[in-house]
């Protein structure tokens, strides 16, 4: 873990990094370093010994049970979470690889079904300033919009993850603290897990030739920090915390709201809880 | 990075990560090859186990075809893996809940079984070569004989018992291997197009028809090349098998599709949009029309009319070629088609396979040619005809 220590930037630097997302150049080095830590964190447990705790100083994974909440009522579709995630986790900047994304649901007058798009839609990509920065195009400006809202999406870190079930090597596994991670040093890149995930949360990392996905910023949460997307959200639409702690934001979120999960019929039992989503949300 | 990714255009709404289709034409070729293995092995077993003596001229040949295809089966998988050098991780530390983890063991078991069976079949030939050849050329044969040079009637009867036992174990082996490939797809709950209990059975039956068709084509071709007459009774038995298994396959595919439509679960709108749109040519015209209905009609006609001679040979071989293409289309429509229907149930992707590259059409084509090249070599080393005709 000496290497992890060495790569870990001080907390202040990290917060600075997150607060200056607009200036990618200044933060480039930090992003690279952060990614190295992310890789080390996810690779800390070899598949054959999935029950063994990763050696993260001062962290005991049996003490936490992480959970995530999304309040779609609050989301304004600014997409800072998407940009922060890409930088924090060194995700390819193209519109085909996302650890988190935001969907827009718009119901026009006289229509039954909502029209859905995400920041990766070609129209929205065309309206975005540059690669790695995302915007929702104002495509419904002249339409009679009856209802519209945004829904942030990410890996659901399911209790019964279909991706973990199908992995032939055990390279992807569920940690004691409830996070589904991938051992990038053990994954063979067969993409069976990509097929099995009903939420489209997984993708293939062409740089490393392994599958990749959201880890709830495992490298950050095990240091007492929030996931990057939660930290940058300007409206508090994303909530994260320890479900073992009844006073944590996530426990309060679940207690005080009527929450639901996505595609419960799959039996995956997701651990991302939603408030304010509609029947059309898929 | 740009050159590495092959994003597919879409209509409606698909999850952003879905635009990179995970399983490509190599994963179309993989179940196709395992299907050919199971099918060719079925023909061989019909003779070895079930006493279909009319199949004697092709029994050993079919075994070699099965072996050549099986040796090639891991290749498309290895080519597809992001880290092929780690492929053995699945065998060293198999994750037992994965439908795919046991593949390495199942495949290894079956290859070993095929090699042993082939050795028993060709033992007399190996012994004969070891005695006939002189100098350095004799050595490989001597080594291959493993010191077992007794070809007396008593020894041969002992060999026959072994062959019978191996063929019996091979039947569940070959069919289990392929049925399990169907399970790999059918057990995934994330995709409505794949998620079906009938998938393993349909895979298996279509495997048998593709293997039978391949044996028919290669047998007729080998007869032309060797300038010997095609054994018509042998050809007829294979045509009957093809007809029977095709009937079953078509019925099951029909039942599966009808259930999917009749259940009409969420997402059926987009599935119907897919079926009525992009699937019309590959499925209804190529797979069903030209590849299944036409050969079925032609074979029925040939049998009904009692056609014989060259017309029968041309008719059945032509039908077999169509069947081979139809099963390839079936694999394509299942593997690629399943991924073109978005998990959102609100959109469709249009995957256009690249020609070049590790996962392109050219690579897939080469993978399909390799077993044929292997077969050309093996047939010269272990002629499957003379012994059968003796």
C-alpha cells in the first residue's frame, strides 16, 4: 500500500481538483493520479480470495454498508456529475463510455410515452462545447412540453448482481461493504457481465481491455470522501452514505422518502434508491 | 482510442454504453462451430451406437470433421477476449455461478474424448503405417500407436467395445456442450430476445442440422475429388435425418417466437419493430425462406418423387448448403439481433460488422476456414474412407 499512499493526493488538493473542474489542464495530473488510485483500489482483491479485505489503511470494510440515493425532483441536468466522473475515473471522453449518465424524460402534450434522451444523444453531443463536456440541447424549445424531468443513472451495486453471477473468473465481485468492483488485473475481458447487466451500467475499457463501471468512487469513499458525482452535484440530487449509520444522508433519504429501485422484476435488488421518477423511467 | 471503438447508430433510446456492441461476429462463429461439432458427432454416433449401417461410409469422416471443428472452437473466444493470456483464469479459479466458467472443462473433456475416439478408430491404420513406413517416417506412427500394435480380431473386438462406450459418453458430451452454449444466452434475464427456456433445445437441434448438412456437403465433395461414386443410401439417411431435425427446429422456433409475441411483455413493441424492420431480410427471407422452408420443400419433393442418381445428389447437396447458411444466419440473428434490441426496450441499434480488425468479418471467415484446412490435412494422414469401405 506504499504505492497507494504515494499516489494519494492530500485531501485539500483533491477538493481543489473537484472544485476546479472547468479547468481540466490544471487538474490533469491529479486526474491521472486519482485514476491510478482507483485502479489499485479495485484491483486490491484478487478474485480467488474475494473474501479477503483490501489493505486500505484505516479502513474496515465490515463496518460500512454503502448506499446511494437519487432525487430526480432536484436534478437540473447540468451534467457536472458526468464530467466529474469522467475526470475522476479517467473514463474515455467519447459519448460511448459512461460510469454515470443523465437521462431526460419529456412528455409532450397529446403524447402517451415520454421521449427519452441522454447527454450521449448525437443532438446533445453536437450542442456540447467539446469532448468531455456535456450539455442537453434545447431541442424542445418550440414544443408544448407537458412534463419533463432528469434521471441520473449509475451502477446499482445490486444485492444480487447478475454481472457477478455470470463472471467466469470471479474478477468482478461484491465487497463486504456492498460495492460491486472489478479486479482489472484478473478480468479476461469476455464481456459476459456487460451482457448480463440489465441497466447498461457496464462498458468495455478499450485502453485496458477489461470491463469497467462505476465503483461509487471506492478509492474516495474508503478515505471518508464522497463519490465525485455526489461531491459536485450543485443541487444535492445525489445522496451517498453508510446505511449502517441511521443518521447518514442515505439512511435519512430512505427513511424520509418513498423510494423505489429500477427494474425490480430482475431480482437484482439494486442499491441505488430513487425519488421522483415516473412510470416511463427505464 | 477512436480507431479502437466501433459505435453503432441507434433509433429511439438506448443506454449510452450499449452503443458499443459487446459480442461481435466472433461470438456468432463460436456457437456455429460448436453446433457443427455436435451435428457431425451425431452422424458418427448414429453409426457407432445406434447401428445405422448405411452411414458407414461417412461415420469416420464425420468424426474427423467433428474433431477439426472442436479444435477450432476456442479460437473465436480467444480472439474476442480482451486478455486472452488470462483465459485460463476461468479454469484456475472458476467462478461456479457463471454459466461460462465450466466451458473450459467441458471443452477440454470433449476434445480429449474426441482424440481418444479418433485414436481407436484409426488404430489399425496407425499400426499399419508404423509397420509399412521405414526410417524417420515410421517414428511418428510408432509413437502414435502408443505401443499398442495388436490388430488381431480379439484386439479389434476389444477396440469396438471402447469405441461404443466412448461414442455413448460422447453423445451427452457433444450435445451437452452445445446445449450449454444455448444456456449461456437463454439464461440471461437482461435480454428478452435471448431469455427463453427453449433456447438450449433450439440451439441443439439447429446444431444437428448444421452438422449433418456439413457432413453431406463434404462427403459429396470428397467423392467428387476422389472420383468415387456417392453412396446414395448413405446420402438418403443423412437427408432423412436433416429433414426430421429441421422439422423439429422450425416447430420449436415457431413456438418460441409465438410465446414471445403472445406473452407480450414490456418491450414487445420494440421487438415487433425489430422483427418487422431490420429482421425481415436476415430472418424471414434468408434464414426462414431460403434456408429452411425451401430446403425442406425440396427434400420433401425429392423423397416423395423417389428421386435418385445425380438429381438426388445435387438436390440434397444444394439444400445442405442452404441449411448451413441458414444456421449461420440463425446464430447471427440470435447473437447480434439480441444486442440490437436495447435493454431499455425503447430503442434499436444497427450493428454493422467491420470487415477488418480482430473482430471483423475477415477474422470470422478465417476462423471458419481453419477447420476445413485442418480436415484436409487430417484426411490425408488418417484416410477415413478405405477402412470404412473395406
